[in-house]
C-alpha cells in the first residue's frame, strides 16, 4: 500500500546527460531543465560555485582560482566528482518546490554507444550518489529513434544519425536492437573548434568558444544558401593584442566546417556499406533520420541526401527527442527492459 502511494508521489525522471547540455524530464511535467553541462569550481575551497546557465556565463571570464569545466567528454564522464555534484544540483532543482519527502526517484539516463562497463558503472554511481533510487541506462541513438517515431520493434531497417555536442552516433536499428553502428568524436563542439581555428589562421583572431558557437548557430550552413548571411566575429587580434571585430559570412563558416561535415558523411556511408542488404533496401525506401543539435545546421539534411542518394528528414524537436523518450520509458516497462544497456550484449563496432 505504502509503495503504491510513494510511487504516485515520487517524481521519476529521465536525463539526457550530454556533453554540451543536460536535459531533465519529470514524469507528468515534461522537460523541466535544459541547461549547459558546465560547472564552475573554486579551486581554493573545492566548492561548486555555479552549475548550468550560470556557470556557462562565466566561461572565459574567471580569475585563476575559479575554473569552469565540462565534466563530460563525448558524452562520457571525465570528472566523476564534478559530474556527481552537477547531477545532484539538477535533481535537487527538480525537488526544490516539492513537499516530496519519501523515496528517491528512479532515473533513466541516455548514454553513448561506445560506453564501456567502467563508464556505465560511473554513470550509475554518480546518479545514485546524487540521489537516484534506481538507475537505468539506454543508448542515445535508440532513444532518438523512438523519439522520431521510428518502428524500431519491427523487422525493418531504421537509420538514425544523432549529432550531439561531443559525438555523432550513426546506427541501424531493427527488432529493438542496433545492427551496425559507428560513433565518432566529431559533432557540435568540433564545429565550434573549426570556426575558432579558421578565425586564427585566416584573420589572426583569437576567438572564444562561446562566440564560435553563436556564429555557428546564427549563420552556419552545410550548403550554399539562397541569401548570404553575415555576422560580426569579435575576438583578440593576435598581432596587436587589441580587441577586433570582423564581419564573417555563411560561405566562410561553411569553409571552416566543411571537413568535419565530410567526415560525418563518410562515416554514414561506411555504416551503410556494412549493413545487411535487406536492411539497406528498407533504409533506401524509408530514409535517414537526423536528431540532436547538429541536425539543426542549415542544409545538412540536404547535403547528406545528395551524398547518399537516400531521403533524409529531421526529427521533430531534435534537441529534446532523447530526453523526452527517457521520460516516456518510465511508463513503458516492457520497452525499457528491451532497450536498457546490459553488460553482456555491448560490442564495439
């Protein structure tokens, strides 16, 4: 009786623990948190000063004793202690306006394809120490495919490309399992670095990561646009050491990121080459689905379609598809059991 009562009151949550952003879904409430996976730490006192949006605002603006850090690299925990504190901050934030006093939440977390047993344990331990009662980990491309309403349980080929902040994950799914896949460390963060490198080499301009990301969002594109876009690029002149502003256009941003985009496309082709022919036939008919923040890059779907000669569509609300599905899985025990990561069935590509 008490377990049923607590189950109704408990706020079970789904988490998309991403390199760039962490999103939290609460059962019956939807997405309640969408903040950067950034933490500011005072190295003198070892205290966490800020998490999420507040910490991101500090990037590049702190004194030496305050360090802003991203505790996840390519979706994998690189700093266990900071990740644990970040998760605790987000879980506590979910409960801050609640009179919830009883059991701790059950948590479903999305994780990358190449996660190892050690990394899986790290996610489990971090979430448990942060306040979770039970932790269930699912593969992000699988969650993204469900979010895109792909028929993953059917004996047909479903091709999903999930482009996040740290990794691009390419997978073919059939009968609730991943048949062939590749995971590469080229995604949103790498495109930001491409723009920073281009600014340095072409204009002798030292550009911050936040500024590079803004340029990518405002005028970045994968194909030539009908109308040229321009945006100011502000940084420090490497020759004079003084502030400098240069107007940059979409063709220059395209030049900066084209190599990385080509690499993603070559890996999509590589996955198709190792996919069983019957599934390739399905994919040719049903198309490729893009998910994740990288799917929003202007014209990237068209560029992939041209290169593969396969129709490409963008998932509805690609930024939140993974976290929405982690929340949905809280109500679908059968599907959750089918796709939860188990220690004995994960193989490298």
